[in-house]
C-alpha cells in the first residue's frame, strides 16, 4: 500500500507535507523527514504535543483523557505523540517551524556526583556534565543511565548555565529509572539530553502563582532562582507546595534562602497528613481559593496529572481562566 500524505501547518505559516506508512506513527514519520515535533512524555500523558486535525482524521493510541477531553477530541484536537495515520490529514501545530526544524541536538555524557534520600520517597540527584547546560527555567532534560535503553525526563532545579545539574526525583516502586537510582552512586554514568520543553518561565510582569505537587517543585526552584537573580521582571509571586505527608516535604531550606532575597515571594505548604506547624493539612489545591489571586495572574502547575487537573479546576473556581495555566504533568 502506498504511503499516506499528512500536511503539518506551523503557526508561522510554514507548511510541510510528509508521507506516512498506513498505520504508522505521525511523530516517527515527521522525525524521519527532519521535523522533531514538540513532545515531553511521548505517551499521551502531558498534552505538550497537542495539535488540531483540521482535515481528515488521525487515530490515537492510548492516552490520558484528562489531557485530551472527549469533547476536544471530537472537535479535532489530537496528541501527536500517540497519533497514527490511516487516511490523509492536515494538522495544525501551535508553534513555529523554527522550533522543530533542526532535529534533536546532541546528548552529553554525565557522571553522578551525589545521590541522597532527602525526604520520604524523594531523592536529590546531582549530575556533572562537561559542557554548561543553558536552559529556560522550568525546562527539563531526558536522562538514560549507562546500559539502559529507556529515557526518562527530569526538570532541572539549579540555575541555568551550569555544568552541575540538580534534580529532585520521586521514587516510583518498580520504575525503571527509580530502580536504577536506588543503586546509583558517585561515579555512575548517565547520558543527558539537551534541554527541552515548553513549561518555562514567561518574561512578563504579571503576578505569578506556582503550584507544585511533590517533586513538581523542581522546575519552580529553577524559576525562582532566575527571578531572584534579576533575569526576569519582579512581580508578586506565590508558591504553593503540596505533598503527601509532612515527611515528604523537602528543599525548605533552599526555599527559605531564596525567599530571603526575594521579598515579593510568598510560600504556602500543604501536606495531606502529618502536617508540621505552619503547613496546611490537606491538599495544596485547597488553598487556592483563599489566596485572593489577582485576575491577571499567570499560573504554572507542575506535578502528578490528578494534582494538575485539581489545580486547573481550583483556579477556574477562583476566577482565573484555565487557559492562563501552563501545565507540566509528571507522568
Ligand atoms: C517533562 C517531564 C518532567 C519530569 N520531571 C520530573 C522531575 O523533575 N522529578 C520527578 O520525580 N519526576 C519527573 N518526571 C517524571 C519522570 O520522567 C518519570 O516518569 C518518573 O520518574 C517514573 O520513572 P521510572 O522510570 O522510575 O518509572 P517507570 O518505569 O516509568 O514506571 C512508572 C510506573 O509504571 C509501573 N510499570 C513500569 N513498567 C511496568 C510494566 N511493564 N507493567 C506494569 N507496570 C509497570 C511502575 O511500577 C511504576 O509504577 C517528569 C516527567 C515529564 C514528562
Ligand atoms: S508528549 Fe504527547 S501527551 Fe505528552
């Protein structure tokens, strides 16, 4: 059977036609043609790869319906990472062709410098690479331990432009990377991709609300450091940190140190159980209604998908638009 044409329409007007084997994956065919479309999780869990099928049809493999609700799917929304081609289609992508045209930048070899358990189910990992890694605060890298096939994504918590990368990682029972991490030690080798992702701090002076679930705090540490260092407009900034229990709280000293130099920052903690003094007992998202957020606030949500969804609902109830929330789902 002959290949099926799919046209990609980028937001800058660039149009690219690609040819896909019947039943083939859109993402693979685009990459073969030199277009590495934007993705994060690559398995239908985060929404980064959203597009709009404006003509024809794309079939989708399994995905999380909270990321692509049925009504949006019916209106033609698609997740490119799980899309398969069985008939000609035209797909609109909400980003410019220049963001994806040059293919995947090279990876570099990293070495574990330290790895320690810092809270319940939570590890702090430091990796040293040869070339400084410049990234937009909030972005992540993919990492692949030596001898492993699979890549996993982790957000940098350090400042940009360093050779030492800092990660906060939740240990997932039976998980590929988590299992490796439990045995990792200084000197362990790991391959590190170039920085990626569209969840990064926007350069405007709107008030900011950062909502973190568990290790979803990691990208916010990088963002807060960038604002504190003066690289971004200063604006009232609220950080809401929600964790499973008081024993899961981490990086409080780092946050206190940032706050000491960032007077417009307010931090709120919540733990579902065993909350220590000064920390709300319950979900972090319960606190949103009481924050009195300015309607112009730019919201950033990062953490497990159910927490991100709860956060989107809560900001809508607080009078903000869901479209004002940038989301990163750790799935
Ligand atoms: C953009 C992005 C940034 C991220 N940043 C961070 C971060 O900064 N910190 C962080 O903690 N996480 C982050 N994550 C999540 C992270 O990438 C991993 O998904 C997470 O660490 C789990 O990886 P793992 O290899 O340990 O688990 P996986 O191997 O992916 O397993 C996940 C779950 O599936 C189960 N499972 C695995 N294989 C099977 C199987 N064959 N059959 C049945 N069940 C199975 C496991 O038991 C586990 O419960 C991020 C994710 C994204 C998309
Ligand atoms: S990259 Fe497609 S849903 Fe995450």
